[in-house]
């Protein structure tokens, strides 16, 4: 049992807090732009079935995931209408777990090995993952029809193609972002025709309104946003912060109890309003506030990249604003963390 | 229940694997250099009571921790002979949890607020944390005697001082590392005399044999080591890797299923033997191997910084070497993760 707290400033720190007003704005704005199945929300950023239920309540019943654990967790939370593992997997036990979970599950394939592993382990539906210039997964475009044939010959239903323009989603200049997206989607559209199946799954938060070629957009970060996405000209608001407690202050710097184990650092340091961040240690953030702060004060820390930040935390605390005296309305479990997909109890 | 696996290559990935031969070498080498209470192993890097028991078995019965949760977890695992929270805490409920746990607990203080909070919430023993040039916690040296008096007047037993030369521990040049350590410890020794109590707690893996002024050394990384510490002239060996599965390969790059949520990135990219790492995404590592690899192959990934790496994982798998066909001997829980210290069941 955790102690009951009533306000953000009463939380044991570090803790993740969600602004429900901003979250609702983000979810509603996206639903208006991409209603129903036009959006296939990606759960990898939030890893939270309670948040996914808010997305489902707005009409998005098809979801994207990055790990088998996320798929199994979504299925057991009753969100299994149409789940896409937008990632490659060759492990028999995990593929079996996907095949056996109470959901419609589609798996990305981009090689003979991934097609064969899917077919051998009970998977029924696949998308052919096509490289659209991001140097990561995805087959060469010219390989896609052959892989689709191989999949169909093995008894798999090929629902279409996917391709992630991840090299474009964070480009600050809108025209350049659009040009790179169009270029990537021209490749994907050509392949989609040859592969068949109808689905063209692509896109992310940064390209949600630029990618008009895809039949569905896999955006996920839009729900909570982060430092990097907030630099773009998109209508979503920062909805997630880390609350930390000041544990030391002197005339040159201040330290809060929120460090490398509370936030992803791949996009650089977090930010603190009215302060300059100096550096981050395992359990400490050293910064210079521009206003007076005292030991015991709470501060809000804005992580540069939410995905690897949330993955460190067990829960999200919801308040109707990110004022320190805002009331905690509800607490959600970050229940899709880790990688256990086989045999683990994922009941919601 | 997780599936039983017999070799590193049979683990669901990403997974942390520990080389027990290197671990034993590291633990034995450190115990020979700093026997018994000369070493107060820091548990923040490994966050694992099973590993702490190996340290205790070699005669180190006093431990250092960075969070109240680590302290409470160590106490409930039967490792509570003498636990130091080498960090500041002002939260009443957590200080009460420390005071109530079945252990001798000493807490660092560096301000009026931290002294008063300790005294008001049942803490019995403190160390005065002194700034020794790392811009983080620790009082000014001239404040330490006054804080010690304040603590004693409030009924606290002042066991001595601590000061962390964290700005020195990773300096590659040994002479410069030593000079910065000596400079820091000269300051701490002066304060120690004025504060009294006898304990002078300091040091880390990089300065374990250079810091001769401290009565006890708080090293932790030496047990498993990491990319940055391995660049130093110290006799400890890399004992921790992440095993990942190759899920995509082409004639220009290869992708394994191990990303930003499986490793700390504050010290930069991880490394892969015989390969160049290109970039890391949420669940992917893109690299160019110098040898032929195939989809389904396993690779070992060496994290640049182990502390925020281990904090992402639920368990450590032990093998007697880091060959992919090495047998898994045992699996340890990373049971000191997160920050819940109050009311959580931390029984071992």
C-alpha cells in the first residue's frame, strides 16, 4: 500500500505526473484529425493500458505495439480488437504467446526468417515491413512482393505493408519534414500496390497530418508529448512531467532527487522552468534556478524523451493541471513495462 | 513463470547477463585491497540483494545506498548490519520507514532542513555530508561543525563525515585523478576533525586505491564494471552485458532487439564487439558488424553506464562466462529498483 496523497506536492518523488487537461486536449485533437481506424495509436511511449482505454473510448480500437509484452498486456486488458506488433520477432515462444492471446494480432515481417517464424508459430496475419529510408528494420522494396508470396504460401494472411519514416518525424522545418515524408510514402505506396492487402500503416506524431498516403497512422507520443516534439509546429501540448523534491541548495546551485534512473537521456538533459540544468547523476539533478528555492520544495522536470522515461516508472499520477497544489485524481499503472510476454500474468 | 532456459542464447531478449568468473574476480580483488569495513559497497549500481550477499560473504557487512527503497530492501534481505543512505532526504514518511526498518541506518545530512527532518522522524544516526568540489550535495566545509552541533543538540548521534569526489573518479590520467582525490580529501579530513565521530566515508571505484584518507570507500561499480570504468587503469573486469537478438540484417546494417529502454544512454552509445554502433532507438540497436551475422543470432551489447542500465531490468542472469553457449547458473532479481520505501513489501 502506498500512502494516500492528495496533491502533486504530496507525492513521494521522483514521480511522473500527467496533466489530464492537456492529455484530453491531445487525445481529442488527434481524434478529430484522424478519427477511428485512421489512427492506430502506438502504446510504446506510454506503456499504460489505462491510457490506451482513453484512446479506445475516443474510437481508436486498433493499436500498435513495439514488444510482444505490450501486445499480450493489451490483449488481457480487453483491448485486443486489432493489435499490430510493428516490429520483427523470431522467438518461437513469444510468437506462440502472441498467437495464443485473446486478440486479433498482426505481426510485421521483413525477411524469410521472420515470415517462416511467424508461420511456424501460429501467427495468422502479417504486414510486410518495408524500409522507407530510416536505417532500421524493413525489407528492400523490391523484396516485398516475394516476401508476401512466401507468407501467403505458408498460409499467412498478408494485410498490407508498413513503413516508418522515423528519420522525418522530428525535423523542425515543416516543408522539409513533409518532403521527406512524401518521398518515403511514395516508396511505400508503390510497394503496397504490389503486395496487396489494403493496409498501409506508417507515420508518427511529427508527421500525423503530413502523411496522407498511409491508411493508418501509428502515432503515440502525441498523447503526452515531450521536449523534442514540443519544438514542432503541431497542436499537442506537454502533458507529462517528473515531480522532484529539492534536497540541497546553495548560492550557486540546487539539487533535486530525480536522476538518470528516472528519465531517458538519449535526447539530452531535461528542462526545468526558470532554471538552467547543469547535469544529471544517478539519483540527482543539479540545476541553477532563477528564482529562490528551498530544501523540501517541489519542482517539475520536463524530460527530453518520454518513451525511455516512462519505462523507468511504475505509475502515472493524474492531476487536472501541473500546478504543485493540483489534486491527484487517479493513479495509473505503467503495466506494459519490461519484456516478459510468455506465461506472465498480464490480467488487468 | 518464465520458460526455463539453459544458455545465454536461450534467453528471451533483451536480457542482462553476468559473467560469474569476472564478478568473483572483481569481488575478490576489491576485498583483498579493502577488506571488511574498509569497503562500504554501494548498492545503487547493481540494486540486487543477491549480489550484495556475495559482497557480505566476502566480509563487507556495511553498505551504502542512494535511495530509501534500497535501504529498506537491504534491511528486509537481512543485510542491515550498518546501512548508510549517502543521500539527502526530507520526506517524513520515508525517514520513518528508514527509522522503522530492521537495520542500523545512518543518514547523510547537509543542511538545517535535513538535520531537522532526520531528528523529527526517528532517525538515530547521521553523517555530515560535505561538499568536496563535486557540484551536488554536501554542505560548505565551514558549515559542517555547526550542523554537527545542531544534530547532536537534537539527539542525533553524529558518526562522522562523508564527501564524494565524483568529479575525480572517471579521470583517465591516474596522476590527475590522484591529485583531485587528494585535494578533495584534504578538505574532508580537515572537516572530519572538527566534526568528530570517527567515520570518514568517501570514494568510488575509480579512486578505490587512491583515496587513502577515507576510513571507508563507497565503491559499487567495481562489481560489474562498465564501458567508462573499463577505460581506467584499475584491475576490475567487465562482468555485465546485454544479450540481444538480431531481428534484421542487410548488406549495410544490422538491427538487434535492444534499445533505449534496455540501457542508460547518458554516457553515450553502447558497444558491440567487432562492430560499429550507429544509433539506438526505443527497442532497436542499429549497428554494422564486421563479421557475418544472421537473423536470430544473439549478440552481446556492452552498456556505457551500468547503473541506469540495470534499473531498467527485472533480473540478472548468471553464467560462468559470456560465451553465447554458456550455461545459465542462476537468476537474481533486481529487487531494489524503483523508489517505493513506505509500506511496500520488501521481504526477500
